[in-house]
């Protein structure tokens, strides 16, 4: 069971490393668009116009107060926006996880290199001390 899970994780990691699918790219673009000031401003203007047209009554009241159609429309938008945004966030979390793993591997490799250098310096120091002691004993 554990091996199957690891295999599926490896497949998903491989999938993430490759070119993103159309759906993944779309989710990222939609999430980026919905998380912008431009979207907030445009949506606010549309909602304001919707409310004003229905309150003033210049045109046919297609959604009289308490704006049930507007609530339905916004609920419908939220029902689709939330999962799309979550897909994008999951992809971003996977990218962050891979980056952390690569950083950790680099840190461990650097640490091994530093330890090797320290050992080499210690051996050089021991050799020099041994030579100094040898020279001092010859001088006596």
C-alpha cells in the first residue's frame, strides 16, 4: 500500500515537473486574475450598476430588492472560483515543496563539503604540529 502511494506521489511530482496541462494553466491564470485589484474594481462597478438599475427602475426590474438573482450569480461565481483558486494554490504549494527539498539537498551537500574541508584542515594542522614537534626534538 505504501509503495503505491509513493508511486502516485512520484507520478504527481513528475507531472508537476513537466509542462503544466491546459487546466493547470487556466487555474493559475484565473486565480491570478481574481486576485487582482482590476478584478475587484470591475466586479464592484458591475455590482453597483446592477443594484442602481434595479433600485432606480429606469429599465425593467429583472432582479428587484433583495436581489436574489444577484445573490445566486455571486454564489455561482464563488462555487467555481474557490476550487479553481485551491487548485492553483495546491500547485504553488507543490512548487514550494520541491524548492524546499532542493534547498535542503543543497544545504546537506554544502555541509558535507564543509565537514570534509574541516577534516582536511585538521589533518594538515596535525601534520604541521607533528613536524614542529619533530623539529623541536631534533634541536634539543
